[in-house]
C-alpha cells in the first residue's frame, strides 16, 4: 500500500484507467508496467484495471523481483528496481516507500495472539 500511495496517490483517474504512467505503459493503482502488452502473468493493462486483485498480485511479483535483483543492497534500497528498473545505493525513490511502510507498521502494531 505504501508503494501504491507513491505510484498513484490512489487517484480515481488511475484506478479507472484514464490516468496512466510511463508514457501510457503503466496501469492500475500500483502502476504496473505492461511493456509488451501483457504482464509476466499474461494480463493486459485493461485486466489490471478491471480487477484490483490482479493489479496487486502482479505488483507483488514485481516487488519480489525487485527485492531479488537488489538483494545485495540494504533493505531500504531494494525497491529501486521496481521504481526505476535498476538497483542502486541511496535510492531515495525506494527509501521513501520503505520508510512509509515502516512508519505505518510501527504506528499499527499487531495485537498479541492472547489479546485477540
């Protein structure tokens, strides 16, 4: 959700497919790039827009790929490939997303199992 907040700001125009990024190649709230017409899962941009589950599932795969590509970098820099296509140190574009996620996590701790 932190990544989506940066990628689309949850704008309705992005959610409904009117607003797209990267020259019209990125779709849905997570701004998933559909360079050759489909995602790695075989979904089109229109399919990502029509089903948010597809949008977030596809983005999760790209996030995992980014973490794998950037595995030798500090945790804070591992989303660089998601946002830019390559890994690099001191990646502000990655660090901002990781930092927002961490701040939310710390502000909303999980209840202990005994408290549920």
